[in-house]
């Protein structure tokens, strides 16, 4: 549950988090309180245009307007997965959702009748963690979201770094060359080893009784199941290795771990930190912090973007 008034005072704004499975829409009021969240399935773009997604955003906004006539949103924040170019406002590519080169920012602005701030889902969640969460006192921060996939948002000397949308893809850093096939077409990517989905898949490939998710693998590991212990250790080793490279390259003061897998708490943080630190020598050792904004971090980040758009604050 998002705390009351998380955004602080300002204009009411809409926020849309278009996910690989579901789209979440939120309405924030002038106090910065998330007044309502609606969740609907994300339509697949059969023709690659993204028009079905845009039509859905319009319908969601109309629903809010009907249910909350007291609130008049002055801007909207829209976040999508895949490859995103913030400078041009384009959703370049989303493998799971079928679109290519969709001018989401301008099209959504036309559909909604308000200015739209458009960014990548993980960079928005990262911004929420960076501005409102535990890492706020640091200038150099990497927020790593570990869920179905793994991606990160990078803040260098207080400024987000996206490199036309290509930066932060730590999930596709190769940890095990020639290893397990990854959805990106590569092999041995971090995401293919250590995402929540990968942990469950690897356990199921080896065990007689399948599990539904990574949480069950952790429970089995803690109960002493050898296969589960091995899969969990392989995943936390891979994360520690990847984060040691992040520490060497970017020297963040803090690395925030969020997403579903971070709910595992010390069972994740302790082995990852141990592995990371075992690989560092003179480097600055980042503190590992759990994400604190919660399950609506993407929506909150989208809303922050909408507020920034109105005030002219830098992204
Ligand atoms: Zn990959």
C-alpha cells in the first residue's frame, strides 16, 4: 500500500504503468495521495502500432474522470517496458507486447488532452526509489529490479543515465558465456540465471515436483532441499558477480534491490552482498538497500515524471 501523500503537494496527475501482462493506472490528488489504482490486462499490439494500448489509456482516464469528478489531472506519466527512447518519446521495441517505434508520448498526450511524461518502467520505479526511498541521501545509486526479468536504473552524480534507452540492462550482462538460453537471444545472461522466473525454471528442470515460483524454491532451500540450495546459490552468486562489476564500473554508494525477488530479504541480500564483497578489493563498497516505495513504485515514478513535466524540473 502506498503511503498517503507520497508525492507531496502539487497538481493532480494520472499515472500509467503498462506492464508485460497487466496495465496499472493510478490517479494522484493534489496532496500527492494515490486515490485509486485500476489494473487491466495489457492488449497485445497485433499490428505493431500500440494503438490498442493508447485506446485503453483513454478509457482508463475516462473512468477516473467519471469516478473522481473533483480531480482534474494536469498531466500524465506513462511508463512502458522494453526499449524506450525518452528523448523522442518513443517506445522503440517491446518483444512481449508487439509494438515497434510507437510515438507514445505525443500520441498519449493527444489521447488524454494533457502533457505526458514518458519513460521506461524500471527507470520510473528507480526514480521513485531514488527520490522517495532509502537511497535518497546518495548521489550515485543503481536501482536493480529483480522480477520476471532483471533491469536497473542508474543515477550518476544525481542525474539519471539512460543512453537513449540502452543503459541499465544488467539482466543481459553475460555471467556464464554459452550458458542457459536467454529470451534476448543470448546465452548465460544474468536474467537467465537469477531472475525470479529463471530460479523457478531451473528448479523445475531438475526436480521431480515442480514449483510455481522462486519463493517456493527459497522455502525448499531453507528446508535443506539440495536442488533448491544449488539453484538459489547459483542465482545469488551470479547477482553478486554482476553487482561487483557495477561497483567497479560506476562506484555507486548504494545499490537498491527491488522487485519480487527482493521480498526474500536477508536470504537474498546476505549471500549477494557476501559474494559481491568477496570480489571487490580497493573498490568503493556499495551498501545494498531494499526498495521501500513498494509495489506501486512504477506508478509513483510515472507520477513524479508527470509532476516534473508541469514544474519544468529535470527528469
Ligand atoms: Zn539476455
